[in-house]
C-alpha cells in the first residue's frame, strides 16, 4: 500500500469511528456527563485527524497538478 492508499484508509476509518461514537452518544450510552465529555472529545479528535488527512490528500493532489 502506498502513502496515498494509507491516507485514504485512515480518512475512511476515522470517519467510521467518528460516526460510531456519535451514534453511541446519541443513543445514550454515556451514563455520566464525564463519559459524555470524553466521547465528544474523542469525536473532536477524530474530526481533527480526518481534516489533517484530507488536507494532506488535497496537497498531494495539488502538487501533482503542478507537476503536469
């Protein structure tokens, strides 16, 4: 697997994890406010990681456009 394939895998996986955690929170799995805050922090972390991977992929795409 090349770097682009790995980045795409991470982007997809982080999205799946983010959606699953959001689903769990929305269904009331967080029994305390602290659990809720941890879950929201987890989602925010995954969203940030996804944004960084997306920016990386966009930059690679832009750099390829400059080379042609």
